[in-house]
C-alpha cells in the first residue's frame, strides 16, 4: 500500500515513472478493447441469430429424419446416404485479431454428380427421405456458416472481457493508488525540507547570538 | 489449410449428416465419446467437428477448456430433438457480461 514506501526522492522518481507506464498501458489496452469490440460487432452482423435458426431447423430435420426412419429401415437410409456422398472441403485459415486467433472458413461442396437432382434411386425411396435430405443439406450449410462466426464471437468476447477487466483495474485501482503514493511522497519530502529549513534557521540564530555575545 | 468435416455423435445426428453428404462420420455412445473426440481433435484432416451438445456437456472440464481456446479445428455442438440450445444461451450470457447489454432482447 501507499503507506509503506520510503519517502525518498528516488522513490518519487520511480513512482512517477510507474505512473507514466501505467497510463501508457491503459491507453493501449483501451485501444485494444475498442478494436476488439469493433471486430465483434462486425461478426455479430454476419451471425444474425444463426443459433436460433439452426435450433429450429434441427427440430424440423430430426422430425423428417424420424419419419424417414420409420418408413424405411436404417439399411435403406444408409444405402441412400452412400449415394449422396459429396466432396466437402473446408478451407480454414486462422486469422489473428489483436492476439485472438479466429478461424476464417471457406467451403467448397462439390457433388461428384453433375446433376443437382437427387442422386439416389426413385425406386425404394420416398418423399420422406427427400425431406430429410433437403433439411439436413440446409443444416449443413448453416453449420458451416455458424462455425466461423460462433467461434470467432466466443473467442472475441472472452478476450474483450479480459481486456476490459485490465483496463478497469489500471484505471480505477493501479493509477489512483500510484497517484496517492506520489502525493504522499512529495508531501513528506516537502515536510522534511521545511523541517530542516527551520532547524537551519534556528541554528543560524543561535550562532548569531553567540557571535554577538562575544 | 484444406480440411474435412467430421461428424461425431448419436445415431440421428450422424444419420442426418450422412444424408447431407458428409463422408466422415462416427456414431458413438456416451461412454466412448470423450476418447473418440480427443482422437478426432488430434487428427489434422478435420477442420470442423460437428457433435451433440448433450454429449459434449458430459466431457470433463479440461477438454472443455481446450475446446474453448483452440481455433483449429472448430467444434460445433448441435442442439438435440427438443430444439433447446444451451450453447446459444451461453454465448448470450457471455456477451451480456462482457458488453453490459442483452443482445437477445433486441429481436
């Protein structure tokens, strides 16, 4: 605490230096926080409640899948899914925003067939399967979009919180405490100076008196 | 970096994504989930790992912490049949705590 430092000139200089450093750090952290928040809002605009939409889609997807499973058996579904295999390639690049690692995802989905129509046989399948396939295709697309924005948002928000805490700690704890310390040391030094000044005067007066007496 | 999508989870999830054309899938039960997930995390071929939210909530905290800090691969938990998403609520809570206002209230 501020009370247990030595009131010396050296200590005063050190404290002043620390204040300058703390203020510099505070300014930088504040800039970092602002930049992170800016980035966060950029991503937030892209995200647009994807989670909620996804949950809704998932409910529908599961339901259609359930129907498909009850109409056909698992073997049939597995067989159909083999026909549907796609070359899905995701390209993930890790971007660095103020020390936060954020994935940048681009996807390329290529169907090995050049038709955009269903690639499984009409015989032995029904509209239930078509439904499930359609739903899950949409879900997959959303998941890929979500993958980028959600992880980025999570990482950013954690970092924003940390930075914010640091900024506040500097602003409301460390800098006021150092200021207090500086003030105290300066006060004590002034006090000591006045003290010695007065005693010097007193000594001088005594010496003068002695001289006159002689 | 070129990578693939991997689905690990319960029957319906895996089946669903199979129908969407995902090739790399693995159906696991709760018991093997953690070890299999760890295995898939260390596999560099997988860029996005899609999994069950319910199963993911069962893994121990060390793995969870790891999932929260890595940028590659990206792990996406999916809501289950009930359509309730804990993940979304969690993120909203985080935002509320960090920025001081509720984004969900806006819509």
